[in-house]
C-alpha cells in the first residue's frame, strides 16, 4: 500500500516536471546579455500576461538556447530579440499600461 502511494506520488511529480520542461517552458529564464550582463527573464509572467507565444517565438523556436544557436548561425542578429522586447515595453509605456523595463539596467544585471 505504502509502496504504491510512493510510486503514484513519483509519477505525479515527474508529470509536473516534464510539463515544466517540455510544455510551457521554464518559469524564469536567464538569457546571455554579453558583456552587459545577463537578463533575468520572467517567462511565465509573459505567457500569462500576453497569452500569445508567437509575440516572441515567431523569432526563435521553443527550445532552450535557441537564441544563442540562431545568433551563432547568423540567421538572427545580435540584439534583434532585445529590440523586440524593448519595442513592446516602449509601446506599453507610451499607452501608460503596466509593462517591463525600457532602460538597459532594468533588464541587464551585473
Ligand atoms: C515575451 C517573450 C516570450 C513569450 C510570449 C513566450 N516565450 Fe517561450 N521563451 C522565450 C525565451 C526568451 C526563451 C528562451 C530561449 C533561449 O533559451 O534561447 C523561451 C523558451 C521557451 C521554451 C524552451 C524551454 C525553456 O524554458 O527554455 C519553451 C518550451 C517555451 N518557451 C514555450 C512557450 C510557450 C508555450 C509560450 C506561449 C504560451 C511562450 N513560450 C511564450 C520568450 C517567450
Ligand atoms: C527589455 C529588456 C532589455 C533592455 C531594456 C535592454 N536589453 Fe540588451 N539584451 C536583452 C536581451 C534579451 C538580450 C539577448 C538577446 C539578443 O541579443 O537579442 C540582450 C543583448 C544585449 C547585448 C549582447 C549583444 C551581443 O553583443 O551579443 C548587449 C551588449 C546589450 N544587450 C546591451 C544593451 C544596452 C546598452 C541597453 C540599453 C541601451 C540594453 N541592452 C537594453 C534585453 C534588453
Ligand atoms: C508583446 C509585449 C512584450 C514583449 C515582447 C516582452 N515583454 Fe517584458 N513585459 C511585458 C509586460 C506587459 C510586462 C508586465 C507584466 C506584469 O507585470 O503584469 C513585462 C514585464 C517584464 C519584466 C519585469 C517583470 C517584473 O517582475 O516586474 C521584465 C524583466 C521583462 N518584461 C523582460 C522582457 C524581456 C527580456 C523580453 C524579451 C525576451 C520581454 N520582456 C518581451 C510585455 C512584453
């Protein structure tokens, strides 16, 4: 009985974790920002707020390290994704709605 409960428990836990890894992606992602410092990107917050994956994933696939891969292959320019982040934050700011940072240090942390 006890054994069975443990196995069921592990099964449910593993479902939760694979869901996080392969379904919606990580809740928080650290993106490489070159010499300027990394960006701590709240992925889940954006998914919940924007409800449209394509706003970002039209530029790169739903895969860990996708941005770096495409930049290395030169099919995506450096700062191209960044410009997409900034564009949206600036447009929201102009409209006066709650949004993300528009200053360098708002995104890049040393
Ligand atoms: C505001 C931008 C943005 C939106 C909207 C967005 N994502 Fe992402 N997503 C990212 C970034 C940035 C990465 C990291 C890519 C990298 O590592 O190069 C990522 C990575 C992922 C990954 C890869 C695993 C991981 O966590 O690194 C999955 C899966 C994923 N996203 C799924 C989704 C789904 C499903 C939606 C819509 C419900 C969505 N994303 C919406 C920006 C976004
Ligand atoms: C809204 C968030 C955000 C803001 C604001 C922002 N960045 Fe970025 N930056 C990113 C992201 C995400 C990346 C990594 C993806 C890419 O290169 O597009 C990046 C990449 C970079 C890189 C690395 C490019 C390379 O050489 O590989 C540099 C340097 C950089 N940013 C400098 C700046 C400076 C300077 C400012 C202010 C004028 C700024 N960033 C504002 C999010 C931001
Ligand atoms: C289409 C619009 C859109 C795009 C694209 C977008 N964001 Fe945002 N971002 C938002 C909005 C809206 C919020 C405010 C969400 C909230 O707090 O409810 C936000 C909030 C944030 C915050 C602040 C979170 C906090 O805890 O206050 C950071 C950091 C951020 N974004 C980084 C990024 C980065 C990096 C990218 C690109 C990879 C990006 N955003 C792309 C709309 C966008």
